[in-house]
C-alpha cells in the first residue's frame, strides 16, 4: 500500500506517492530548514559538503542565515522499484547528468537498492549577481527570509544599456558595467538595483534584498522598496519589449507581491515617473517634465501613467498571482 507525504519542491507544495519502505529508509527531501544558531560551516559539515557549494547551490550572497530559510543540501538516496534518473533528479532539484557524474555512472540504468549521492544543482552566479529563469527566481525567493520591511516594488527601465547592447549571453557583463557606473560615477555602494530583467526573459538578483536600493527616485521610495531595472529603452519609438521579458516582469512582480503580502496598486507597484527628482516626493501624474523621468518608459505596458498601470500592468500581475496561488494549492 502506498501513501502520501508532503514534499517542498521548487518552492511549491506537492503531494508525492511513496511506499512505507521508501519513507522509512530515505530522507523525504533534501531541503534543510535553517534553525536559530545554525551556520553555513556547521550545515556544510553535517551534510558532507562545503560552504562554497551551499552558497552556489542556494544563491547565497553572504554567509548570513535566517531562521526559516530553506537550503538545498546533498543527500544519499536509495533506489526504489521503477525509479529513473529523470524522476529522481526532478524530485531532488538535481539533473540526471549531475547524478551520473557524481556517482560515476556510465548509463541511465539503475538497480533496486542502489545508493546514489544526490547533489543539488548549482545556481548561475558571478560575484553577488545571481542569474535565473523566472521559475528559478520564484524558488529562490520563497526559500529566503528577509529582515528589511518591503512594501514598494519599483519599476524602471535602464534606457542605456538598451536592447542594442544585449547580445544574448552577456548578462553578467552588462550587470558589471552597470555596477561599475553606479559605484564610480554615481558614488553608490554597489549596483543600485536589486533585480534586473533581460530581453530573453532571464532575471538577475544583484543588490541583496536586505539592502535598500539607491537612485534618483528618492529615499522615501527606496527605504521600503525593491528596485527592478528592466533592460531596454521603452520610450515610444525605441525598444519594443519582447514577450519573454513581458512574461518575466509580470511573473516576478506577482511573486514579490505574494512574498511580501502586497495587492497591486499605485501604493505597492510604482513607476519612477511618479516621483519628483528634486524633492523625492511622489507626484503621480502631476510632475512637470523637467522634474520627472519618463522611466520606465512611455511605452511600458501601454504607458507610464497611473491609468496605464491600473489598466494594463496591475490586472496582469493580479491574474498571475491567482495562477501561482492555484498551482501552490495543488
């Protein structure tokens, strides 16, 4: 007789059928929940791995941990009847090829009782920059705990660099270029934005969420805000946003709203255009051109006005939030 247990996989709660024997001899998940007093060296020692591997596997930008944070860790798995490499890798956030390499397998053939070391996939990182798909971003977001109060999601466009500077694989070079400009020319501590989206739909986390963003939008918006820089010049007549980037912008905005308990509105999802450059005060649609930017672009989801946001972006975000919530209930 088979019975169900709950596993947390890729940030979602799933019901998985397993046998009582399977439940008894295998750790049901390779997701470790951080407890008060835990440290990366202690966790690494317990699971026979390294601090660096834990950081690369979980997209950690520092050695600091928070209670309730979830970390993928390596586990020893005993093969059951009808198991396959593809199924095991899907269940344990790994890949068939990685399992083969780790265990010296020359084929996909498995046998009952075989013991496999399962190492989770490593994230694509360069320094503090973490490059992800929108799905990986959701997983990363819900695994982490943040100490800073966040109740404003800011949308910007980079203007420069624009689509002309994106070559399909130069994400990290673009991020480092922006970081270099922000530090050397603007005098900021590091790259200004927490999040960057790209024309191919990839998303990067750079400035840690626990550090408020910097920039000309002003202290009031930054103190409890997260900044999203969308690569491109989205003023009318310039870059036409790709569908991949549109989908990512909507998805990550919805995920952030769910994570931080926000309802899409002018108070929770804001545009740079709505803030006075000189005073840092929110002026919405009433700022004179010489005191506001067009950012995130006069063609950003139909425009940069509050009406455009209410009629275009917010409904898309609200619908995506419902889709994500429904998927988490399955």
